[in-house]
């Protein structure tokens, strides 16, 4: 590990946090910022644009030909315990950081016209959260990861609890308690791993995530660690039995909060599994894979049916997220079953296994873009009609033709229409499932039918038909320029990645291959 | 003799696909700058170029007899170091279909320019059909199954958009949703089939797959459910067939097609009669070597095809809506093609596909003229007596109908003859001939009721502009002469005159004339005689009811899952009880802290005694 002259990752992490904190402090001192919301918004926009450009620069200068961590930063923190401030990214982390920066940019721009109570605190919470989320994806040290992971809960808790809907306190508490319970088991698992590492007496005892792989854990240890780590990330993702916090949190959070929650925070679950579960406890993963796959397929079918009869738009999108996340866990764990089909395992065979993981990652990224855009669309409708109930809408397309077109594009992406990035993830995951067992794929494709049933049926209910409430027609105006800009940008990204996923696969390839090699000890 | 380079061919196909894409963009731009007429000419020019290029490709492939060619365009993505390339595959089949699709699309664009002229979202309509044309052409020239699936879903989307074109009409948007959903269910079959193909052959590319099949590539067995193992060939065949059944509206996926008639009429002609619905047939022709691996799939095609052909033809006999009759007739004719595919008569099926596209488009377009003239009346009981008032349109419809029936000499005869020749099982052969009788009856019934009987709806006859006349005329000529290609001439049809099918056609015509040719006296006589059959047909075998029942069932299931499992079991019982447990435990412990000194003293003394006792025991 070495110093890097340009600490670009630290900038990405700390710059928004510092801006957020400074804004908070200034607003305590004087009312200047508070009185000038446009100034505040400009500052936030500039800050987030800088972060976005930084992430673009990261993508540009990222070397895709290697699996090695890049842009490494390393400062000793608690050296006696082997805990360091270590940042660095590979293809996986890069794609999630880019998604984070993009979606936060969308959130700030979407609130351009809104008048928010206590807007300084609102923006500060989002800025701090942006830094913390980038920190989660960029940290190489497990304890640093955990610190960011826990700290991120606070701004999210405040965003739901302060700016949410009617039942916001309940939803915020539920979100916090669910996640905190998971975090405790993760902490225990991490401490156990830390002790193990310190026993090893490495020349340079560094508590980095990649060092976990060199630990030789017995099967029993792995099984205990598996459940400990799984619970934390299963709550975040969320997986089937522990998903009930999500509909409440999504429904009650403000539009920006819902976007971030769905687009980024859920992805931490999948990202955590990729970093901590698969490479660290592969033997346990192998033996419990069937449970996870069963739960995933159950999530796809069972949540799909639940989604069909949702009356509340946000709740509908939230439930559809759970179903789509089912495909992520399916893609991650199906590789263990797929490997059982091979009579012998060599490097060439193992390369075949990357499909499932790549599919899961692309599914997460795609879902981030699509559901972020969907929540944004719901937000647009809400600002005009002030209702989340589907039955309050009818024939919107007459008054909002541009919105109708872009909302249709996003809805089509949500049902995984080929030509949108939504298809790529689903396709790769189902392909991997097919290569493992045909009936896994048979279960997973149910999502293709059910998602059409709920997405397009509700699109029809909202957009088409005669305008029922004449009073609404007065408040219905078509997209403003920034709304059009956001939806167009997201739509273009969704379509480009749909027709050319090679670009994103190229970034992921080496990292995923390294991960899979790590699992099988090559 | 000059040689066409591969790159040139690739550029030609790319150009051919670019034209409809321009057809989406340019009218939007042009609408702001140019007059309506100039926009029209622009659209016609673009699609004429497409058609001319398609004709050129057809010439290269058929007359110059170039071998099939596989062209790579770009790398879509890669799966485990295997590159998935998108590109073009050109052979005779795709060249023929390119010509058919672009030709009919051109004619229907021209027709729509008059038909849709008063429509406020005129440009949007042309955007949609240009998008459809692009997607359909892409489907035809795809060189791999994945790209085919892309185009397959895109034509489905175009169909969805066009059925729901009048989006304030509730019936239309419901039909659009239904079409998309039912197609999606069968597309899932297609997707799974494609994935199994990839699993077996490690490629999506046609040429690579076919080469492996010709070299007797080993096919694994597939466990479709725990404990049920089937050979891969059979699984692939059945899954691909399911995909084809949905798009081509065969049993049991047919219910979306009659409903799709809620869209604008040119759309029904282009998408739901001539081109898109034949995509299923095209798919089977395209993946012929794969389908041939499984005899079960072939037999399934014969059985489903013949069932659809007869059952839906019978339904067409009791319909009164002009467009519905044509819709059921389309389903029936597609069943006819499917039977041909089941007997591996691919060229016969392709021939019937082409001919059907022409005469069915003509039937729809001339029906459109009649409907518009009658002020939107589609009920054939209210139409009638048009023959004398409007002989030209009667003549055109007569040509189309006779061609559809398969009167010797007209186009429909040759393709049906080819199919009948390919059928070698007597039972199926006679069933097919029976279906020709049914075709005759419903077609002539429609013709007689529209043009002969006397009760006339108010019909305003105006001279038709060339926008309407040209497509009708061209299609009418083609409906007659398209059969006379290759070795077939008018004279080769002579053997058809003395055959059984022709006898049945004449009988069918006479019977229909007897019942419907006269001024209509409510046809209760027939429906009373065959009451149970009549009820069965009028209710369309209750497929709609079964669908509704399935939808209700899944909604109920969703309700149960949500209210019972999610809200009650997980939320109330498990999670709330965990909360209650925590609260109760905390309360219990809190209550122990009573604050009274004597409580604490008592516990302390008791503890000391216990401790002493324990120590004493240890000693």
C-alpha cells in the first residue's frame, strides 16, 4: 500500500461532508443563508456537480485492465489494532460511486423549485449522507466501512423523521431499529475476524477487507459468521422475511429520501454481500446457497403478487424494489449451485461463473437508475396533485404529454424491456440461474410477467383514460426544464446501457473475475 | 458479373434500417417547418427508399442466388469471455420478408395519410408506425436470437402503443395492456428457450448454432423441475413454440388479437394482420434446424395449428363486426401456416405468409374505406347494398376475398395448394380442407352481408384520393398475380379446378349465398337449429371468462399475501411480538427496581444466605 499523490477519493468523501457541516454551522450563526435559498441551492448544486465531475474523472482515469485496487489512500488510524484509514476502488466500487454521485445530483436538482422547511438542515443531511455513502463504497478497511455504514443511518433517520409524510416517526424508527439490529451482528462478526487476523501476526497487520480472504476459517466458524454478516446485509437489501421496514420507509420519506434510499442504500446490502459474504465465508455460502436462492425466488413471486394489489404509488414502487432485489441475491448465490454442475474446477470453468455476479451488479445499478427515476416521477405527480393514491389519478397524459412519454420509458425499463438497462441485469441473472438449474430460471422469469402486470396496469390507470377530476386539470402542468433534464438524462443512460452493456461489463470484468477466483482459491 | 462486397451489403442493410429511424425523427422536425403535404412526401420518400433497398436485397438473394450471409455490427456485451455480437443475417427468407414488410408498410403509410388526416396527433401516429417498421425489419435481419428477442419485444411495444393510440378511450388502452401482458407471458417462453439454446450451444448466433447442429453437437438433458428430466431439443422446441404462439395469436394465447382491433384501422392492417403477427411463423422458419430436433414440438404445431384454424374460423362465422371477422380470420390463417410448419413445409408457410399479408392488408384497407363511408359503422348487419352504389370497392373486396378463399388462379390458391401438398396425414388433410370450407363461408358471408343485402346504413360515397386508391390498387393487383412466380403460372392452377377443395369452395359459396345473399331476414333459423354450437361460438369458447378468472385469482392471491402474510404474520405476529417482548422484559426489570429499602434488604439477605449455603455445601 502506498500514498497516492492525488487523494481524489478523500475529496469525494469529505468535500460534501465538510460543505454540509459548514452550512449547518453558518446557519446557526447568521440567517444570511437561510434567507437566500437560491444561494443555498446554488452552493449545493456546485458542490454536487464537483463531486459528479470527480466521479466522471475517476471513470475516465480508471484502469480497467486490472483487478487491483486503484486510487489507494492509506493513513494509520489505530495501528495497534490494525485499523487504518484506507480508501481505494475497483470496478465494483467505481460503478457504485458513480451511481451515488449521479443520483445525489438528481436529488438536488429535483428540489430546485421546492420550498422545504429548514432547507439548510435538509441539504446538509443530504450532503453528509453523500459523503458517507461514497465512503462506504470506497473504504478498504472493514472498520472504516463499518463506521461509514453506521454513520449513514443518522442523516437518513433525520430525513425520514423530519421531512417525511404523516407516519414519519414510526417509519424512521422502524428503519433505524431494523438496520441497527443487523449492524450489531455485523459488528460481532467483524470483531471476531479482527481477533483472528491479529492472531495471524502478519508482518503488517492490516485490517483490510482483502486480508479476510487469507484467513483460514473452519466450517463451523464460517457458518456462524455467515449468518452474522448475512443478517446485516439482508436487512439492507432487503431480503424476504426482513423486508417490512422498506415499504414504510419509502412511503413516508420525502421524494429525495426515497430516491436515495432506493437507488443507493439498498445497494449497500448487495455490495456488502459481494465484499464480506462471498469471498470471506465461501464454504458457508456454498452450503447455505439453496436457502438464499429459495428466499430470492420466493421474494420474486410472493412480492410480485403483493405488488399487484398496492393502492399507494410509492408503496407499489417500494414492493417492486424488493422483488427486483430478489434477483440480485439470486445472481450472487446461484454461482455456488452452478459450480456443482462441473465435474472438475479449473480457471476456465470458473470464468463462466462471473455471469451471475455481473448480472447481480448490473441489476443493482439498473435498479438504482430506474427506481430512482420512478420515485422522481412519483414526486412529480405528487407536487401537482398532492396524492399518492393511484385512484386519484386518471388521464394525466392529456395534460402532461412529455411526462407521459418519459414516464413510459422509465416504466418500460422497470419491466425489463430489451433495449433498457433493466433487461441486461435480469437477462444475465436469469441466464446464470438457467445454467445452474432450469427451474431457478423458471421461478425468476415470473418477475417479467408480474412486473408488466403491476407497472403497466398502473401506468394505464394513471396516465390514460378520461380525466376524471376536473379540479386536477388546473394544477396539472407539464414538466419544468429541470424535471425534463433529469428524466431525459436518466432515460438516455438507461437506453445507452441497454444497447451497449459491454461498456459497463468491461469495467466490472476483472474485479468480478478476481472475486470469483478468490472464492475458489485460485 | 459484378460482386457485391460484404461491407457494401452491411451498409445497405444499415441504411435500410436507418430510413424508418429517420421516419421517426424527421416528421417531428418537419412538422414545425413544412406543410402537411411536404411531410407526407418526406415520409413516402423515406419508406420508398427502404422498399427499394429491400427489393434490391431480394434480387441479390433470389435472382443472383447469393449464399446466406452473416454480418457483425457491434459487440453488445460479453458473457464469460464469449462476445455477443449484434449484426445482420441475410438469406432468402429474410430478403422476402424485408420486401413484404417494407412494401406493405409503405402502402399503409400512404393509406394512413388520408385515413388519419383529421387526427390531432397525426405525427405521433407516424412516429409509432415508423418505429414499428424499424423493429420489424430488425427482427427479420437479426443474426442472433438475443437480437431477435430485442426486436421481438420492440414490435410488441409498438403494438402496445398503437393499439392504445387513442389513449382516452378506455377500451383501447385495456386492449393494449392485454395484448402486452399476454404477449409477455409467451415471450417468457421464448426467453427461456433462447437461454436453453445458449446453455446447449454457448452461442446466440444462428450460423454458429446451425453449424453445431449439423455436426451433431451433443445435447444435454435438462431437469425442468426437480425429478423431471427431458432432452434439451424437446425443451427448446416447446419453449420457442410458446413464444411463437403468443405473437402469432394461436391457442391459447389468441385472445389479445380480436381486442387489438380497438386501435386505428391501418394499424390493424399493418401490425395485427399483415406483418407483426407473422413474426411467430417467421421465428419458427428462422430457427428451423433447432425446431427439427424435436418431433414433439412439430406435432404440437400441427395440433395447435389445426385447432386454431378451425376453432377460430368457426368463431368468425358468427361475428357481426367487420374488423372482428377479419381478426378471427387472421388467427385462423396463421393456424394454417403453423400446420405447414409442423410438416416442415417451411417454404409453403413462407409463401402463405406473404400472400396472406397482401390479401389481408387489402381486406382491412377496403373494409376501412367502407367503415369510413358508413360513418364508423362496423356492424355488417347495418351495412349492405353497397354493390350497386359503389362497384369499385366491391370489386376490390371481391378480389381480396376470392384470393383469401383460395380460388384457383388467384394468389391464395397457390400457397394453400403448397401447404395441402405437404400434409401427408389424411386426417389433418381433410381437416384442413374443412377449414377451407369454413374460410369460404365466413368470407363470403362478410362479403354478401356488406354488399348485397338491402338494409343500408347511411353511406356517404366520396371520390377517393390517390392516398387511398394507390395502396388498394397495388394490393389488388398483387392479390391476383403474386402467385404466378417461379414455375407457377395461371395455367398451373388448372388442376385446382377439379380438386376437392374447389368443390367445397363452390358449395360454401352457394350455401352462404342461400342464407346471406338475399335481403337479410334475421338468421335465427340457423342459430336455433344448432343452438349449443351457436352459444359456444358466440361466447368464443369462454376464453375471455377464463382469462378474467385467472386475473381475479392472481389479484386475490396478492391480497392474501399482502393482508395475511405480510401485514399479519410477519408484521403483527413476528415483529410486533419481538417488540412486545422487549417492552415487557424491560417493564419487568423496571418493576424490580421498586425503590423500597426493605425489598432490597430482603433480596440482599436472601442472596447472602444462598451464597453461604452454597459455600457450605462446597466445603
